[in-house]
């Protein structure tokens, strides 16, 4: 019973770590990356659709992202969605593709991005701790029902803490990498 709870919690923590890493990818580092725009909602025939479902992406240069819509009729909606996003980018349309040129980041903007990424990392750590708490509650309920002895509960809680610390360390490592990426010129 305890090992099932720990394995389930471990899987859920791994998903929380991956979600934090994915969120880090949405913060731009001065380089063009499709992750920055692929989740932008675009109003397409009356419903909001993620940009990645409407277009393909390529990065011909470090600071340029080319968006190739599958349906040329959606170009206006894509441009409008990019302008309305908080990326501060001005798309240019050549009739077939939309080009986004990323200006170099200022030192002030880099520090702001680092602050945002630290907040995302804290959200990830909170999610991991919440998963630990729910796993502990599940283990304690097994112990109250008589399915786990006091010693088994203690061992399982120690294992749960070990898994939690490992997940938090992964988030911290990803944060350190992203911070370094943001602060380099």
C-alpha cells in the first residue's frame, strides 16, 4: 500500500517538475523560441485556439522566429493575437509568413524575467509540497484503517520526504539554469 502511494506521488511530482520546466520555457532569453508563442490563444472562426495548432514555426536566426500559418486566412488573427500578448513584439507579415524579430534584452528586463522565473519556481515547489501533503494524508488514513503499522508509516514518510527533496532539487536546478540563461548577454 505504502509503495503504491509513494510511486503515485513520485509520478505526480515528476509531472509538477516538468510543468515548471515548461513554464520556464515561456520566458524569453533574447533568443527566439517557438515555446514563447505557441500557447498564445488566437481567435479562429469564433473560438480561441492555441497558435501551435494554426501554424508551424522555424528559427532561421537567433533573434528571429518565422510563423507559417497552415491557413493563410488566419494571418490577421495570428498577428492580432501576438500584438495583444504581453511579449511586446511587432509581427511583420510578408503574405506567406509572419516574422517576429526579438530585440536584445535590457538589464532591467532581464532582472524582471529572473524575478518572474523565481515566482514560477516557487509555484512548482508549492505544488510538490502539496503533493507530499496529500500523499502523507493518504498514508495516515491507511495507518488509521489498520493497513499500515506505525513503523511502516514512519518509513514511508521518510521515503516521501526524500522524493520531495529530490523534486525540489530538480526545480532548483532548472531555475539556476534558466537564471544563468537570462543573465548572460
